[in-house]
């Protein structure tokens, strides 16, 4: 009993943190090595959005048949990625493997870090923290998946086929493709954190549902601007595909903040 009630010193916490970080590094390294070994399967997933038979394009073509709108079907599209550096493909293989390792190990990383921090929290704080961390993680993953299946394919198709002149041909570097995929995935993951951020701001008394309702139209305009920046395409359909989820997230955030306001009033 005395051992259980013993207060950990700073050095005890430091040793515990070092142990947690070591375990995280080992798990990430194992998944990275696994991803590195399964190169063909890994890059089949990474490079799939650039193909004209990608699952989202097939969905659009099937939808165009059902609605009788042939313009929805993107049609055939070809693109070739190139590498201009001697060790470029090997380095890209290693970097993508690390990304894959981090993504696959992310539930374990979050669990270990939260397990390390949770003893310092009160019971009610721990309860809210579990909800926030879980919700934030799931929303981030959903944002990444939305980017992979919808946003990035449309963005890549538009930019890869855009020409200022027929005399100028596009040759896309592999590094540019991977960097754009990673950047858009990060941006969409952050965008999908809107409900969690709004909940936190409401909890500390900075944000109220009445304010969000008052400036709803302004928020929609901002969402359209963000969608236009994320997907620099020229068609309204793509713009709506990106902006509608943001609208839904904003409306969900209003409901969350309203519930927080009600609990505070009670």
C-alpha cells in the first residue's frame, strides 16, 4: 500500500517517459520495416489515386450512368511519375515507409502517451480527455481518408492535366506527388478537427453557439474559400465535395457548443 501511494519524483517521471518513448519508437520502427518490406503493396495504395480506374472515379462513372449525366464520369486519364535523383526512389521508399509506420502505429502512440499523462488528471478530467482524444483522432483519420479517396485524386487530376500551352507537357516528380498527398492529408485532418476545437473553446468560455449562429453565413464563405484553396479545380462539383463536409462539421460544432452552453447554464 505504501508503495502504491508513493509519489513519483521528477526523475521517476523522466524514466517513465523515456520508457514510453522507447516503446513507441520500437513499435513505429517495426511497422516501418514491415512497410519497407512490402514495397509493392505499399506503393499500390499510395499511387492508386493517380489512376483513372481509382475507386472514386469508378463511383462517379456509375453515378453518371444512374443519373444520366455523362459529364460526371471523368473518363480516361494517364499520368507518369518521374524521378530525377540517383537515390530519389530509395529515399522516397524509406520516407513513405516511415509515414506508413507512424499512421499504423498511431493508435498505440496515442494510447501510450495518454496512459502516461492520465495519472496526473482528475477523474472528470480523465473522462473528458478520453472522449476528446478519441474523437479528435477519429476525426483526423476521417479527414485523411476523405482526402485520399476524394480530394487528392481530383486535385492531382486537375493539376497534372492543366496546361498553359500545348507546347508545355507536364512531367510530375514522384517527390512532388508524395509531398502533395501528405500535405493535403494533414490539412484535411486538421480541418476535420473543427468540432473538437469548438468544444474546447466553448469549455473555456471563449465560444458560444449564439456567436456561431450569428456568423454562420460568414463561416460558409470562409469554408468555400478554404475548399477552393485546398482543391484548385475549376468545376463547382469538386468545390462542393470539399465544402459540404466542412459545412456539416460547422453545423455539428454548433450543436456541440450549444450543449456545452446548456450544461454551463444548468
